[in-house]
C-alpha cells in the first residue's frame, strides 16, 4: 500500500510539472552531466591525465571555444604559450594533444600499415564533410577513397597534362602585363585576386578538362578568393556545432540574393560541378570515352564500390579538391611575390638562375627541369614555409598503437606514453617557426635551404608540413608544385621586372590568426601591386 501511495504521489508530481519546469530540469541535468564529465576529464581515470597542460583545457572545450570562436581563430597562439610553459607535448582539450617537436612528426603522420584516423572535431572544423578523401575519418575508408584520386594527381599524370598549366601561367602573365597598357587607368590591385583566378582555372582545367574561365574575364573580380574566405568564417562554429555544416548546402537556393563573388562560388560548387558529374556519367553510360582524362571519369571507372560512385559523394570530392587547390596555392604565390619585390637581391639572384635555363619565358622548360634549379627550389620552399598551406592544426588518431615520445624540455629528458584512440597533431604556423630548425624564422631567406654542395637541404624539407605528411598528406601536392614552378618562372622573368609593391608591408603577409587557412591582421588590404611600363 505504501509503495502504491508513493507511486501515485510521484505521478501526481510529474503531471503537475509545467513546460518551464521540464526545461529547467533538463538544463540542470545537462549541467550536472557536464560538471561530472569535466571532473572525469581531469581525474587520474582519464587516459590523458598524465599529459601536461592547463587543467581548464583538459577539463572542457571552453578555452578552445573562447580563443577560436569568440576571439576568432586564435587558439594556435594559446597553444604556443602552452608549449612554452608545459613542454613539447601538451593537452589542448579533453581528447586532443598537440606536439611542437618536428622530430616526432613521422610518428604522428605515419605511413604504411600504421593506422591513423582523422578526428571528427577537426573534420567538422573544415566544413568539408565526410564524403571526400580529405574529410574521411576512418583510416581504411580513406585509403580506399584516396587510391584512385592519388593516381589522378601522380607525377606521371601531371607530366601528361602539364601543358595546360603552362598555357594558363602564360595567360596570367599576359593579363597582368595588359594592366600597364593605359597609363591613365593604371591602378593598384591585390595580386592574390589575380593568382586566385590562375589557380582556380588550373585546378578546374586539370580535373575537369575545362577551365572555369576566370582568366578570360576582363577584370580580376569576381573570383573565388573573397567568397572562400566568407565561407570559411564560420568554420569554428561548425567545429562546435556540426549540425550547422549542412547549412552550407543551402546556398544554391539564395544565389540571387548573395554578393557576386559568393554567388559565383556557390553556383560553381553546387550547380556547375554536379552538372559536370552527371554529364560524365551519362557519357560513360552511352559508351563515350575521351582521350583526355578527367577526375570524374577516373573515379567512375575505378574499382571503388558502387556506393562510393554516387553523384553526391563525387560532387563533394570535386568541391573539396577545387577549394583546397585554389586558395592555398594562390596565397603561397602572393607571399613569394611580396618578398621577391621587397628583397631586390633575392629577385635578381633568382632571375639570373632562371635565365641560365630559360631562353624564352613564353616557352618554359618542363616542371621537372625547373625543379633542378636549387635557388628556385629554395625560394618556393621558403614561400611555402611562410604561407603555411593549412595553418590550423592537423591531428591524427593512432587507433592500433600507443605512441611513445622521448624528448627534452628545459634541458631535462622527458618521456610520455600517448594512448591510442586520442588525437595528436601539429600546426604549420608553429612548426615553421621553430627557431632551432629555422633561425630568424620570420625572415624570408631562401639561402637557408641550400647546403654546401648547392643542393636543397633534405633535413629542412622534413621539418615542413605545408602539405601535411604521411598517408594523409596533401593529394594535390604535385599539381600545386607544378603550378608554383611554372607560374613563378614566367612571373619572375616576364612580369616582375615591371611590377612594384603599392602601400604593402610585411604585416600584409604575416600570419595573425586562423580560419583553417592563414589570415593576416584585420584591416590588411593584402599584397597590392602596380604594373609599370
């Protein structure tokens, strides 16, 4: 009887609760759960409890949220301070570690059969989705998806299609030189916009067999640069609120109401590319095969499972490749341009080396031939070092093995066991400024890359993560290098003799914060140039 009375009283209490009471109860329960979770995160029971770092970062994601969302992309600066205080391996959130020792990079970014997943927290922060090679968390699925795409970006395939990149590099130079034809209309412009047109046309021509045609327009704008930066602004919100990632796909329904450059990007990514995928599929079904390979045809004819060849996934793959292949390479060119124009001796030295092998700058040697020039390679490496590629941290999850770190901090040996199942990563924006590897690291000094035999120093190349490393390294590395060598050779010999910086200082290329890619300080107008007669 007492039990029945108690149950009846409990039911009466439940039925008397208002909606406000239920909401308050839910919030209280959620807060209690979060408090208990935070206590567990800093307790000896947590597998990462022995890793040094600030307790608040170990307990909760709030510090990362504050620096990246509230202060906008500044957690990397906080991580640098953590390393200075706690050592080369630090715990930066409840489930992730960060490394500042490049000698350990081959363990983090392993190759072969050593499995490395990608953490969802990082994938969410790229807005790339999980249907493409870049955003695939699982190691085995990534490996299966990567194989046919990697084949398309192999050095052999690039050698076959290199002429298209060469032609676009010359087209870029022709359009830049046309800027000085009318002295009255000669105005300064941001060179990154010009380079964005080139890299967009190069990646689209290479992948789809047809360029987007941005270099064929009368002006440098609209292009994808400003639109890409606009799309990247909410990436840290996506990291903490991944449900918002799907909102990106709604852009095509608002094209008529968006700024011109954003509308151009959305139309290309969400309308034009899907149409190209469907067209390729229809042609293959009809038995039409072209001699000129395209990424869609290669993927559709690959040994991937049929489920991996669905239109939505192929579109996501292509969109990610276009985005990744546009902004990072164009920014590297802009950074190199700034330093060459501001360091006349460096530019003159590079011009002298190029003239030894280039008879006609309108008809350049092959990419592989240009690669043999040591100072040219040093200039490009130094440009990649200071443009970073992706500046946001890139983490990996070792799923089948614990990692053992042995190093030194404050002249004392340090040893840590890094448990499997937890992410550990590095940041190019920090690694590329390791003063023990790159002394006076903010100085653009190509000479640091040349050894006593006048060859590129391989030890320094191992300390670069502009293209990431390991089994998940950048797929488009070969194409990006091809674009850099061919375009920069043409620019240095044809355009830079009459190109001048306009109201541009080093702060306009200096890393200030992240938006997945490196961003300069607020108010910067970019690398502005003027073309003179």
